[in-house]
C-alpha cells in the first residue's frame, strides 16, 4: 500500500482501524512504504502527523520520553488515535484515491 498516494492520506488510512499508534510506529511504516529512510524523511513524516493532529483529525492520547532511542533518544513520543473528523476525511480520501 501507499507509495503512490499523498502521505497524509496514507497516515489516516493506517489509523482508520481505530487503534492507538505511537508516532514511531506510523513513521516506520510510512518510511518503508515510501522509501523515505533518511532522518529528513522520518522528521517530515512526523511533521505530517503533527499537522493532522493540529487539524483535529488525530487525537494525542499519551506521551512518553524516548529513553531507549526507538525513534530519537530523549525525544517526546506521542500515541495517536483517529478522531471522528479524521475518520470521515480519511474515508473520503481513501475512496477518492482507489
């Protein structure tokens, strides 16, 4: 999946299952699908997630410090879930790009 659709649409599509995901879980999936394996790619994808959250499409439900360096050592990790607004926009986006 992914690779040929806008990244933000793919992020919403991943979260449409209603489960909670840490930002690093979403980022690593998108990096793999889109071949964005650099630090710049990682940070760009994370910024897309932040934009979706600030737009009300994702809700930040938990935070913790990355003490192990899973994403970026000493970086604040966020766990997200899709909102009803994000679900409606994500469903629309997925249907439009089939």
